[in-house]
C-alpha cells in the first residue's frame, strides 16, 4: 500500500499490487508535501501549516487529529522507531516533536536557520533525532529528545534535503541540494565523513532505503534515479563511482 499527497490537498491511498486507488482523504486546503506512516496511522503535512492524522482502517475521510504549531508549510515528517513520537519540520525553521495524545508540540527546537525537511530517528539509540537545514543553514543537528537537549552539529556545506540512518551500523546518509548536489555518509558520533557520492546534477530531494538496509535509491531534480550500495557489509568507502550500481533515467 502506498500514499500520495496532491497539490489540491488530498491524500490518496493506493493498492500497489492491484494498481487501484482505495481511498481519497480530505482535510487539507493546500498541497501535501510530507507523509509518514505509523502502523495504520497516516500523518500528512501541508502548506496549510497543519499536520493531520488518520487511521486508514476507518472509512471516515476526515482526520482523527489535527496538529497545529507550524507557522509555514510542513515539509518534513518522521515517526520514531517506538511509534510514540512524531517529528515535524517546517519552512518556519522549526523542528517539533509530538506525542500520541497532544495536539500541540511537546518539544520545540529553534536552532536551524532555514527550512527543516530532512528528519531521521536513530534505530540504535532511543530518543536520538537528526535533522537537516536548508540553504541558509546547511547543518545536520542531533538532539536528545529524552532530555530535550541539543547534541552535535556539523556544517555540510550545502542544503540538506534528506537523512537516513543505517539499520546495521551507527552511520547516517545525507542528501544535498544547492550547491553541491551530493550524497554523504557519516560515522556517528564522531561525524567523520566516510563517503562522498557524486553524480546527480541537481538537488537530491528524495531518498529511500532497501528492505535489507544495504542499498539506497536517490531521486533528484535532474530527472534521474540512482542506486547506491552504501550500507553493504562489504561496502567500500571509496568515492561514488565505486559504489554506483545502477543508473536509470526517468521521464
């Protein structure tokens, strides 16, 4: 099952195997640019500044909960591995953490200087959250959400578009836009850069990990998808040409 947000503010639920649309969820008044699953709960973030949550098992198209706090478009959403907390980032440069019951954020982080689209919870350390800022910020910041304290920060030199933790080791991959359009792999907590993957010619907005946790696929404004074997147990830490497995051009 997949979900899709539209510029009209709808969220569509599709059955992939049957290539059939199952439902259209309403509630937003502007484009939906961020979506996140939490088992059967689907969270959606929109340019209307709202986060809506729905249990897709119910036939009702209206949201179960409406989360208010962001003052500009919601551009990033990610649920914690224990399914108890939702992190959201916005064009207002804010990073919020919400729990399962409150309709207001329980934690607020103000340190980013640009939009927060990139968000990732660590699967290895409970309560560890990473977030990345836009062009005027360029930093990946780490937070201890158990104590509400900021941890480390690294200036990546370019817009941070997406983040993902390795399932197998304490490593993190980040994708970037202006001005370098690259993919970086970091060791945590040392924040040593262990790989730099180049090839995209425009900002790398999309990132997804394979089910086995060894490969990632990146999508960029250059209309290409690229597949990288970044977290393989036999992974080399050489530059991108040695880890690029497949290049597919899409129209």
